[in-house]
C-alpha cells in the first residue's frame, strides 16, 4: 500500500472583474406580411426599415441575422393578410454604439428589444485569475513551511474550482416601448445597462509535499 508523503494543504482564491467586449441584441419586429428566409430582410417592410437604419448607422449587414419567423393568424390558414413576428440578432462589436442602437430600435414603432446578451474575451480572465490564485497559495505555503521548520519539496495534489458570477441585467422593456412612441431622442436610451461586467472567482486547493516534520 502506497504511503502518503508528508504534506501541507493550502487554499486560496482570486476574483477578477471582466468587462464585456461585444454584445448581441435580440429584437422582435411585428410585420404586416409573411416573408420567409433571408428575403424577409428586404421584402418584409418593417424588418427592412430597421435593417436599413442599422446599416446606415454602420452595422455590417452580415452582423444582422434573422433567427425566426412566427406567423400570426386567427383562422389557422396563412393568408396574404396574415402578420408575422420576426426575431433578429444584431451583433454589436463596439460597445460605445449601444446607446445609438437602442435609439434606432426605439424609433421603430414595430420593433421591441428583448434582451442584450453580453459577450466576453475568451478564457483570458479565467487564466489570469487561476495564475493569481496559485501565486497566493504558494506565498501562503512558503510562510507555513517556514513556521513549521520544513521545506517545500513539490506538489502532491491540486484542484481548482471556477465560479462565473455574471451581474444581473437591468432591463425595463416598458421604457423602450415608451420611447418608441415618440421621436428619436438626442440622449442615450434609458432603462438598460450599456456597459456590463462579470466576476470570475477561482478557488484552488494545493497539497504541497514537505520534508519530514
């Protein structure tokens, strides 16, 4: 049976605040006609109006995606008079454009902003937080070993746990609806975060091998 070597166990954690790098805006548009596929971006009047405004503002056409079309009919049959709800996803690569995008969406009386999905840099925050937590654990281990009169020989075991704590999103759709009934304002839209961050916390537990006590 293998004998466990002399060890000391240290734990440490590090929190890192990560700011969003880009965002996806999800918008529904109520249309007065039914058009399917990519043709809806041009032939559905209410959708094309929004798309035109967005592209004029500077959003690339390839960053505007039609996700779904839902037909609304009372009779059960799709008629020329049937209406539809179009769901769009708009990629915003520059977060300083968010206030202007909110104003553009609010100016379209048939468009409603559902939510903003914030995106973050790939794993960079996790790696930085892990490295910082390991440095803290090593510093604690050095102090403990010195106090005990032993030497650190190496790592016997290691574990980590990552907690991704996304901040709550403040969203008041009634504010967007109220703005849609009036002219496009000169100030940024209200009722929604235009900057977002989340907290990464990495917890580590490290068993260090030490010389005999």
